[in-house]
C-alpha cells in the first residue's frame, strides 16, 4: 500500500481572493465499512434518507447475472434489499447510478444505459416512496446518452450526461435542468444534444494521457448555491452560477490540476466539497476558500482492507466520509482488475 505523503495544495485564482481558513487535514487510513455480496457487484451512488439510512445504487455492470438494485444501509451498517429497478424495454437492464431524494420525498436516479446501447437510451427515473418504502418506479426523462449524477436545488433537478458522442464535437458533455413541475406533467423526450433547451451547460474534454473523452461526471452544490462538476476524462473542475429563475449566469473552469474526477459531495458542516478520483484511488477536497487539496491516495488494491478501489462516490454521514468503490477498470486507471471484493470505505472526519 502506498500512502500518500504530503499534500498537493493549489490556489484556485478563479475562485477569488483567498480567505483565512484552515486547509483540510490529511485523512487517516480508511477502514472497511461494508463488504457487499455479489448481488451488489458495482456500488455507485448514495443518498441519505431522513432517518440517516443510506440508499446505495448498484447498476451491477461487473456481473450482469444480477439486476440493477437499490440497497439500504442502516445507521448501524446493516445491509438490506430496498428496490429492484425496472429494466429498459430494449436493453433488458436497469442501471441506477447517481441518485438523490427530491423535495417531494421520492428518490430520483440516473439510469445509465450507455454500456448496453449508446443510442440515447439512458433515463431519469423516480422511485415513489410511501411510508418510507418504495412502491413503484416512473420514467420521467428519456434520451440521455450516459446519465450519471443527480442533484436537487430547490424545485429543480440537475443531471449530468457524460458523453454526447458528437462526431463534430468530440468530448462534449453537459448538465440538464428539470423543474419538478415539468417532471410531474409527464415523460419528457429530450432532443439530441446540444439542441434541447433544458441543457444548461456544456463542457469539452481536452486531450489527456488516458485518451478518455468522458466529460461531466459528478455534481455538487456548495452552501452558496453554486453548482460544481468534474470532468472524468481530463480532471477539470468547473463552477456554475445561476440566477433566481435557474438560468445559467456563468460557467468557469476553476482548476485543471487534477487528471480525473468522479463523484462529488458538499459537506454542509464545513462547506468543503469532497471529490473522488477514480484514476488515482484518491480523495480531493475543494475548500470554501478555493483551495484544492489531495487528502488521501493509495495504490492498486482489492479493497478488502478498506483501501480505495476505484472510488466513485462520496457521502458524509455525521463524522464519517463514506466512499463507494466502483471497481470497474478503464484504461489508464490504477485499478487493473475487477475482483471478488465489493466494498465501501469509511474515513473518520476531523471536526
């Protein structure tokens, strides 16, 4: 195991003048939170319900003998079945990735069909919750390429689409915005990108050492309501601001110091944004003052001892930073093989 020694700290001038603030400390070695069964072989998105339970999405790309599922992790870390997601009528797969509870108490998740059919089959799906239990699923939006992250702000949901696959615009990706009102009016069929009016921001992946054209991946709102996204292929971090009507005011690349970003989440208590790095088995933190810090990195691992194994999504539960390990290798990542250990890692945060 290679422990990351020292901090990589970068001042992000685009974020404005630095404020007096303590730089996040290095994280202590992660522990194993849970070993998952083979029925949860590709853990991905996580969301907290009102009782402190984690809902975990498992698209199960690594072993398609098992359907895509949502699982529940109790506050005392007991794992239980929660919901088997509906399959797409064409691919016969259900692939839940990023997810979040909406203001109506229901779960909204990105159904990523890209690995089975690249012809705009990905969707936004709502799982209706009644008395704390899932009762049915509703397809709300059709026509994404690779639907990925889901984040709510007030009455609108934002969804990243990591690939547009446009021959004349290679490496383009984007973020869509939908209001709860329009979602409730019935299924939406997106126009092919970049022509749909719900597409609020686009990004272009630059040439990179992995030759990866994947774009906008994770999403996170900071405590001031600004939206951040990271680029999986080239690692760029972007910041978006919106007016009161949800119209994009600005979209700015604030850092190109990383080489890969995956999921991200804002810790509301500290205001810092945790960013997973699938390439380097690392965790980075963007502090409110604009300082970007690498706080943990390890070498290739099977995750059985709690080390990161292609981390894809973070979530904060109390004083714990919990990380899902995707363990689905792509070219150029430290993670070289899918293995028998399917894990969630946990760090103790220094408050």
